[in-house]
C-alpha cells in the first residue's frame, strides 16, 4: 500500500477531516519515510524512543500512535524531540498519529472500547470538550458494584487504579471519557450518573464529586487509551493486506 493510500484510508475511517478542530494535536502523517510504501504497521499508545525502537526492530514501515510528537506549537528539534525524530529517520520509519478522533470513534475508539469492557448499553455521546462530545455514556445491563466495574474496566492494571466511592453502592449509569478528562466529572454530576470513568486523577474535583454524590474511577491515562490502537490494529489486519502489531509499553499512569 502506498503511504498516501494509507493516509486516505485512515482519514476516511476515523473521519479526521470532519473533526471540528478542538484538537491541538497534529492528526495524520507526522513523519514520512523514503520508501513511501506501507506493508507492516506497528501500533503503540505513545511516540517515544521505546516504541520507535520496537517498531524498527520489527522492521515496520510505519508507527501508528495515539500520542504523537506534534501538539500545535513550535518545538525546537533538540533534546528528546531530536532523538526521537533522528531514530525515526535512521530507521526510515514513518509516524502517524490520531488523538481525539480515535478517542471518540463510535466503534474503534478508546471510549467505545472502555464501554465494551464493562458492558455498557444504550450508548449516547457524553463529555463535551470545546463544543464536541468526545466520550460516551450508557447503562449497564445489570447493576454492578464499584469493585466489579473496576475489575471489568481495568483488569491487569487494577493495582494502579484510584477510586472515589462517593456515589451509589451499586452502579447502573456510567459516563466514560478516556485519558485526561477529570473535569468532565462535573458533567457526570449534572447528568446524575452513578459513575464516571476517566484516566488521570485530579485533586481539584475531589470535593465536587463528594458533594455531588458521584463515583469516579481514575483508571490510568495509558490503560484507558490502549483500546483504540489495539482495535484499529485488529481492524486493519482483518480488512486489508497490512500486517499489524501492537506494542504494549505501559507507564503505570
């Protein structure tokens, strides 16, 4: 597959050009390569030296990540940024990144993956960010305890989870926004949800959640953002001639 064809495929699949502009990330091809063909695609959550090296060792043509190297501001090519770019160029490895459009995709996205993990039904958009709802809310088929939701949602990452048990003992209604979305807890309170799930913990929402009687699970930024890249890797492996492989590089955060 030509690199330009890959770009068109991802732009259509994840609706990159339809995204309303709330994302400061540079979504799409961030670094090209000499060959301009793509047969093997490595997937990871973060563009870092470790993911670049693992992709290069696997002889990938392209590394697809959720967190890329360019975030809407000038960045000098020095330090770690230089070393990462140099590693990509020396390996002749292209870099492709998709941020919020991958969070919010209704089938392949991070939030859709989290919703599936805990069995949410009757899904609706939730979690407004700069005028766009990037998360999901829904209802559990059967009421669950907070502990049961943690196990279903977090699995092997359960030890790194932080919980604010301030809502009902049994949970039915849940809002999910992956990554760093603690402020969306206010919307969960307004909509009287039983539980809000996000990645990063934030001290400033503690008392609001306590007084608003909502449970919160801080499941970890990394752990809540693996579903999108893994689902996309599986989809491309199944639907195209591309070889794909996900590299799990957890941060514990």
